[in-house]
C-alpha cells in the first residue's frame, strides 16, 4: 500500500470516539440543572468558532450523575439538530448524546487538525445523516468514513496556519463582547439607575423624571410576527434570515429594512438581535415594525433588559405573550436624551460592525485555505511554521 493511501484512517484509529451521556428522561427535567457543571448543547457548539468557552445551561450533582464530565481538548461533534458542527472544549463540561466526543491520541493526531478535517467533510457528513423522519449522524456512520490524516508534524503545521486565523477571530469576538458590555452598562446607568447626563438638575416624581412620558409598551414600539419562508422559495443570497435566536441562513430577497430588531416568538424566548442590514425575519421571530420615533438602540436594550423569557404564554412550546408585554406601562425618556444615548452607542456599534467585517474576511481566507491544506493541494511540509500560542499553551 502506498504511503498516501496509508494516510486515510478512521477517527478511532487516531483517538477515542464516544457519544455524550444524558440518561435521564425527560431530558429537560428541571431537577438536573442549575449547578456548577457546564452543560454543552448542540447550539453552543454551533455558536462557537474554534473553542467552546461559553454555555447557556449547567448541570447540578444529579445532572452530573446521569452524564459524564469531559476534559478540555475534547472535540465536540454535533449529530442531531444541526449536523456536523464542531468545536473544541476549553473547559471541563458535560454534553448529551446528541454530541459525539473525540479525544485525540497525542501520538497520532492533533485535535485542531481533526476539527478542521471534519469541517471540510461537513457536507458529506450531513449527506450520510439524512433520515426518513429525522437527520442523525451516528458513531457508526462517522466511523464509516476514512479521512486523510497525514503524519502528526504535518497535522500540526496545517492546524497552526488555520488556527492563526481562528485566534484572530476569537480575539475580535472578545472585543465585540466587551463593546457590547460597555453599551449595556451605559443603558443600565442611564435608564435603570437613572444617572443619565444632567440628572442632578432634573425634578423627580415618585422616582421618575417629570419630563419622561408614561406609555404602554406597544406605544413605545410595535412588534410584528416574522414572515413565512416556504422551502420551495428559498433562494441563496446575501440577506440574513433571522430565526428566534440567530441568523439561520441567507436569502436572495428581504422583507424588512434596517435596523432590524428581533426576538423569539415561539420555540425559544429571550434572545434579542440587532441586525443592521436588509433582512427576512422568520415566522418564529418577532421584529420591531414601528419605532414610533424612538431610538432603535433604546428599544433594543429595553427588550434585552425586560427578560422576555418571563412572558411565556405557551404550555408546551414557549410562546411570547405579546398582549401581556404590550400592556406594560413604562417611562419613556425625552427625545433629546435618546439622541445623546444614540451618540454614545453608535460609536460602539460602529466598532462592533468593523470587527464583524474583519472576522468575515478572516473566515473567508481561512476557508479558502482549509480545503487546499486538508486535501494536500497546498503543501506545508517544507515550511518553517511557528506555532501560535493556542497550540503550545497547556489545555
């Protein structure tokens, strides 16, 4: 057998492969949650770039007892809901059986290379996962594929090139998160603590500035259900299609002009998104149809701070109670103060947009290199490559 053909190996030839554990039924039993052990779900993997550092749920001791705590440097591979998304644990964490864990044999494989390798095979993995009722990527299906896995030194060189881009992307993501926290703190200081510019000279009545207007929420802004997107009319394009918690895909047509502010209508509640482009809000989302002359940034952060998950009207599937929300009375600051708020927030949002555009450019360059490096069309064998910090630091 040629040396080239010997490079094609299964994942269990270069590491260990096993599904996550979530034995308890029902899976969403509240008694399992609210402890100190991170619980990674398929959505957390999808939202991550190279590493998983954030999570939306935790297990307690009872949850851990029916699951398993995986070590950092475990590669998480989603096998249900969203198929073949991958990211590497940076923290000890549990995950359910809808995620496969891969632990690299340090003498045979580099976990970062394996992650990039699977990314190039994503469409093939999704193809073999299609089922009659529900898509699913089993361990057996995953192990039915042989991947081109070159010698370890080559793997590390390839991973170093690609992870250099991901390190820059993750650094930008941290800066974006910091800018968002700064904006939230300004909102909190001005409109929650009421320490806005000039508050010392303002007369307060029952704790509220006298020149603020009392209005119903549906007089402050009007939420409307998003639009259906029939499968037979999906046309790939440049306009984001916004679901309840994230941008789902991109379409050739749009329904709403920017700024587009959305939140979940059904299925998932609580996430509020600000998309500064032409977009298509889906029927699982609500979008701000009318701002009534109010600042979009003020509306955006007001929705975020309202904790909309508390307005659930659905017995089975969570559903936002718009009547309850719309009937809330609130104090709306005068336009002159809203304009001052806009001046502060606009600068932060522009910086965020610039960082997001930089990330898009980095991802495009990385992805162009990805298939060429993994396939071997672009050789790194003779290159003197300095490994980035993410490849030399301890897990």
